[in-house]
C-alpha cells in the first residue's frame, strides 16, 4: 500500500501541521527536520485504507483548498461580510502587538465576557525563546503573554488531545493552512460543539527555524544564552529583538529580518499555497500598511493598524460587539479592494499568479494538493503570456533545485 504521508513529504507539500501523527496513531511523530521545519518521522507502516481516505480529505498536503459553492462569486480576497481597518482600544496592547493589536483585543473580549473558556494559539517556549509552540490560553494574562508574531514552524495538531479533553468552549487561532486542516478535522469528527470561532491572519509562508538561528549566528549570539526573542511588536512594524538577561543584543528592522532573512527560507509548500488569506476562518487580521503619496508601502514606525476581514456571521457578531464594548476601534469602516491590494500587494499578486506556479510544479513531475483550478486560472487570466511562461519556468527551476 502506498504511504500517502511519505508521498506528501517527498513532493514538498507538507506544511508541518502534525495531522498525520494524530490520524495514524503511533505510526508517525513530528520532529524538526535538517531544513528546519516540522516533518513526520515514520515509526511503523500504516495499512489502514479507511484512514488513508480520511487523510486524503484532511491533509493540507493533499487538499489545499476545497471547491466552494460560492466560488462563482469569490474574488481575489475570498468571501467576506465586510473589510475594515481596526486597532486595539488598549494602547498597551496596540503597542506590544505586531500590528494593531486587534487580534489580541478580540481574544481578551472573548475571555472577559465568558464567550470562550480558552484559546488555542501560538506562544514562545519560555525555556527556549527561539522556539514557538501551540498552547491553550485560559486567561487574559496568558493571551497577553502570547502577543506578537512568531515567524517559525509550529504544529497545531500537537494539541489535538488537549482540545478534545478541554472542558468548555475554545477559540482557535492559527495560520490559514492550520485553520483549514484543523477545521476540517473538527467537522469530520463531530467536535464542532467545542469550537466557538476560528481566527487567522494574512500569511506569507512559514520560515525555517534555521532562518532565525542564522540571524543569531550572524550577530555572534549563542542561542543557549538568549532570554527573549521577539520578531516584531513594541511599535509597528517593530523590530526583531533578542535579549540576554536584560541586555538587548540584536535589534534589526522588520524589512531586514523578514524581507532579507526569514522570507528567503519559507518552506516550499508555501510557494504554491492557494490560501494565504484565511478563507476558512471567521475573522482574518493583517497589516494595513501605510501608503505614501505614490501609493507604495511606507514601513516607517507608526501606530499599528489591522486589515480586518470578516468572513462569517459569527465573525461579524464578534467584531460588532467588541467595538460596542470598546475592545477595538474602527479606523476605516469600509476598505475597498483597490486599497486592500496596495496594502497587501504580495497576497493579491500571489493569488493572481499561483495557478502557473502550481502548473510549473506539475510539469516537474511532482504531485500538487487539490485546489479549484478553474477559480485560480480565472484569477490569473490577466497575466501576460510572457509572465505566465516566466512563472512556470521559475517554478520548474525551483523544483529541480529543491529550493
């Protein structure tokens, strides 16, 4: 019997979510690979055809995005109830957060108003600051301690058993691919009564942990000596900061840390992702980057501001009530897609080009996850013939080189 998990990994379609380690009990475990990503390690063969069928339906390496009934009405930014810009009313949260603090403020609202009893989210490993992990936050203090972006691998299914055994209602926060696979699992196994909402954020891909360690090495910092590592926050966009005890030993800009370092080692599966915008979530947050007079992004430090994509009725209820109770404030009530495209040019362009990136991978004789081909081909229709060929050839080249 063909090992589907090995096929996903071999074809560089694995996102490191850890689904396989939970679905195929005792067959796989998750570990950090030499490349610096979470990957399954095989312990014994799996011969369960029923589980294989479930794996095909649930794994983001097999299905990246399902075909939806509403696809005919969906544009580049997916289905949504409204798009606005927001920020946390609490100035301390807004300052500490990577962007405008709206996501953290929403979680505080949900906990303080007893709407949820816990939040599954990513936070720093206290003993090893350069490692991130999923945990269930049960208090506002836990949520505040989890504030800020973490640009490194995490495995959402590592906490599946805790979610199953949790007494009360949960909010789930994660990358778009995490939300999609976890939500599919929850629905497949009839666990929906445990989950109140799903919250995501605009994602540019998961960098290798090696990218972070490289920054430490380049700055002659011993990873075993650091006591704090922040990727962003304490301003917007904030700085990549590292401390030894109370001494700050590294401070580099967001453009240097992300654009020049971290984004260069994003896992290969992210390069053909058809959902960096969190289509399966109830609410999605992102950077509402300031634009200069020429309509280009200005990364100068300023007060954080979130793009807020409200994708469902429950998401709209959460946002509306959080505004009424003054947990978040509205900056722009209705954000038009033209401005949205300028604030997030990577997301808009990637959605318009990914069809041909995937086609290049297929021409390299590699498997690709299922995605609605007609929809994404339509998104790409305005790309010139020359551009399409370049995208295909670039994709083929990367597959051959394995980068």
